[in-house]
């Protein structure tokens, strides 16, 4: 087996040069640290800048939105309906960061994909909601999520 043939120092060295490993080696912004959203990857993943100057990929902690990636990528949509729904959620969040103050509040840890987990607040409130996750669910653009296995966004055939 190839894995057995690789030495442990080689595997450790490989992990040290990986860009994802490098980000995870830096501590997440402390709990309660506010970051400003700059760029929307999809409805639940953003780039945010934090007070220490780092621009970090950040994941909404309490909601999941459909994927928008192309086939063959890690974040690939599983069907055309998921891709279209993901585009709607992404567009909605992108519009919010242009028209409202949107702040990520770090939970002080990374998820399994090395994204900072955060609560995201919108000011002023939209339809009575200041929590972005609750707003996405209310708008029908997302589902409440706590890290469990994701449910499908595709219709059953």
C-alpha cells in the first residue's frame, strides 16, 4: 500500500507545506471577535477580515445553503436544482453585504474544512431577523444546521 511506503516524517512535512494546514496552524480569532464580510463564496461561506488584519474564509455556524460548485469539485452541486438554489442564496447574501452592516462573530474555532465558524449578524434587521442563518431559513434559502451530515437539496426521482 502506498501510504505504508511513505515515511512519517514525509507525511508530517507534507502537512506543514499544505496551505490549509498553514491556516489551521494559526489560531482562530478568539470567541466574540468581529470580522467584516468582504466576499461571498456561497450562501454560508464568506471571506471576512478580522482586527488582526487576517482575511479568513468563514462559515456560517447555524445554517446550510445549497452548493454552487461545478461538477468534480469538493463543493459541487449534486443536481441542477441545487445549483440554482445555491446561486439564489449566494446572490441574496452578496446583496445584503452591499446594503447592510454584516458582521461575523467568531466562535473561536475552525470547522473540518479550516473555515472559522461564526454567527453572522445583519443590521438593520431584515424581516425582523438580525441573525443571517435565521434569515436564510426564513427566506427559504437555507436550513438550520449544526454540523451534522448535510441533507440533499435535490428532488427525489
